[in-house]
C-alpha cells in the first residue's frame, strides 16, 4: 500500500471504532476487571482524533509515534502503556517512510507484539491483548506468503483475531486485574484482546472501502 493519506484514514477509522465500542469494552472489563477499559481507550483515541490534522503529511513513523505518545499520556490503566509501547515500537519499523509494503506491515506487527511483551511480560494464552494480536499477525504473514493482497490478508487477520477473542473465554487470566479472579475469569472474554480485534477489523474495513 500505502500513502500517508490512507494511513491517516486507517488511524482515524481505528479511533472511531474504538470510541464507538466504549460501552461494549467497558462492560467486558466490568465482568473481570474494574470496568474502565472502554473509558480508557476511548479517551485516548479521542485525543488521537484531535491531533490527526497535525499528523497529515508526516512520515509513517512520525504518525505512529504521535499516536503512541498521545495514548501514553491520555490512556489510564494497564492498557495505556501497553498500547502506547506497541505503537512506539511499531513506529521504528517505518521510520521516515512515506510508503509501506507487506514487509513493513509485518514489521509493524512484529514490533507491536514485541512492545506489548516487553512492557507486560505476557505470553499468548494468558488472556491479554496478545491473544488476538499474535494470531492476527500470524494470519497476515501466512496470507502474504500465499501472495495474497492486503485486503485478503487483513480479512484473514480479522478472522484470526476474532478466534483469539473467543479463545480468551476458555482460559484463565494470568496478567492484569483479571488475574485476581483466577479460575473465575474463565467464561469471560478479555477486554484488551477485544479492543485489539476491533482495531484490526477497522483496518480491514478501510481496505474494503478503498477496494470498491
Ligand atoms: P486496567 O486493567 O489497569 O484497568 P484496562 O482495563 O484499560 O486496564 O485494560 C485491561 C486489559 O489490559 C486486559 O483486558 C488485558 O487484555 C490487558 N492487559 C493487562 N495486563 C496485560 C499484560 N501484562 N500484557 C498484555 N495485556 C495486558
Ligand atoms: Mg480496567
């Protein structure tokens, strides 16, 4: 893909999707956490929206770094630093670039995963953001290896992320507030894995719109 206009479009749509799902994410967090995930995330992405105009015409690394700094300074809770670090690391994958290819996209995801892991010390299977982010990345990679285009790749990533979200219902939370519940966290869907899924789905939606 992508020119910076499309990239800005993606960030804008991602922010709107998170904001639209404020209540949903908060309800999920109320069941196994403290009921603020949607509030935290929508506050952060409202701030991102308000800074979007300043980000236009910047290189992709700068855009992602701006998103990261905005999230770090506005999102409370565990998810602020986690998503902030993810975007900050992702920025290093496209430093100075105005266009990106499939390798860059995979690098963005690899760095984002690295960021979440460095910050939160979690592994897949511990009922966190990683349970949708990692399968989404793996699906992207597999799709690109089959020479599929971005839309197909992100459709596969969305599907994998959703499966990851479903999977979080079956496992015990090992990190964050939900871990205090131990076995009682089983049966509940992880809010952070869900917000990641919503973000990935929003990317696919923009690619779909652009495809028409
Ligand atoms: P808090 O738990 O501080 O209230 P949020 O409610 O905003 O923060 O975010 C909770 C989400 O953060 C969880 O659903 C989980 O997905 C994610 N999370 C918590 N701890 C970790 C961690 N160590 N690594 C990855 N994700 C985590
Ligand atoms: Mg919370």
